[in-house]
C-alpha cells in the first residue's frame, strides 16, 4: 500500500509540475477525492497539500487552478495567514460581504465551495508555516496589513457607536451571541460571523442537510457603523421601528451568507412596511 501511494503521488506531482493542462483534467475528475487526503493520510499531508487546487479572488474564476504555492508567492508583505471562505456556491462566496476589506486591500482569499472543503480546512490548519484562517470566523485582525491609523479609527468608531450596539444586543437577544463594530465591511451594512471556535454556518448547513443533529451555535452580528442604514438606525428613537430595522438587517445578513430565514414572511412584511412608510414621507 505504501509503495502504491508513493508511486501515485509521484506521478501526480510530475503532472502538476510539468504538465499543468493534463493535471487540470485530473483535478477536475478527482480533485474532491484528493481534498480528502490530508485528513486521511497524515504521513503524506504536506505532499497532498501541494497538489490541491482552488478558486480565489486573484482572478475570480470558478476554475480551481490556484495552488497554495501560487497563493503564498502573491501574499502581501507582512501577511501571516492564508485566508479562505467556504460556501455552497461560487457566486455566494465570490460576492460575500466578508471579503470587502480583503478586496479593498488586495489580499487574496481562497474561494471554497466543495462540501469536502469544510473537512479539508479542519484537518489542514497550516501550509508551509502559514496558518489557514477563515475570513468569516472570529475577530478579524490583519496584523501588519492594518496600519495604526486604521486601528485607531476602528476603535473610535466602536466607542462612538456603543449605544446602538447595546440596543441591538437587546433587540436581537436569542438570535445572536454578540454584536460588535466590524473591521471586515466597507460597503455592506452588516454581516454574520462565527465565533473563532464555533462551527461555521456552511458546515452547519451541510450537516443538517445530511440529517445530523447540530447544536446550532449563534452567530456574531457585525455592523458597518459608518453605513447610512446603520446611522439611520442609530438615530431611530421609536422602539418598534428600531426593532423592525434591526431584524431586517439581521435577515439580510443571513441571506448574504447563503442561509435561509426562519420566517421569510415576517421579513417580507417588515420590508413592505418600511417601503410604504418611505413612500408616504
């Protein structure tokens, strides 16, 4: 068995290094199987990692042709992590609000849409000394890629919006684990992220689809405090309207990450009420 594995890996490496077109054909047929490798064959994890291919924001192509080596060569000076995002469809991950700050700064993100990618990223936590990090989990810290002025600005914005954050925590109690000002968003008003050690939303959906029972951890609601909708929310004194706006933003964030609403009719009703109120102004 060991001899066969060694021989097969050698042939795949030769194709990957010397005939990219032929390897692309192999990857198209067997890529999902190879992605199971790092979790199944610890001894050959590093060799298998070099054979993996992904889509990425480098060219926004659905074709899986970017290797870890390609990504690492293009990493920004001071970048310490390999960023990725998982989802059900290419369109969903490509247009995810979680990528806004990465696109703004020109930081490449791997776009993972195969179900097996969830298990791959849980079993392959590091490649060539670079940690893999989900763009949709935990408190985003770009380290050296975020300059001092940006960090101070975020701290200032968070301080200025403490009141609306606290109001949202009370309004969305039971739906979210926490509410905080986002460092990810540049154009969207809000997004949902998973806590650093919680199960990601996409993996949770995959497990539910297979009939498995999952705990259903609550997401963290992140706000783009400078967005006009959030500023309007901040000024809203009517408790009922505030609640409607808060729930609309939450439901929009659920949809933006590819999730399904628990009560679509309530979302439509709130949206209609807001449109009517705006039309009658």
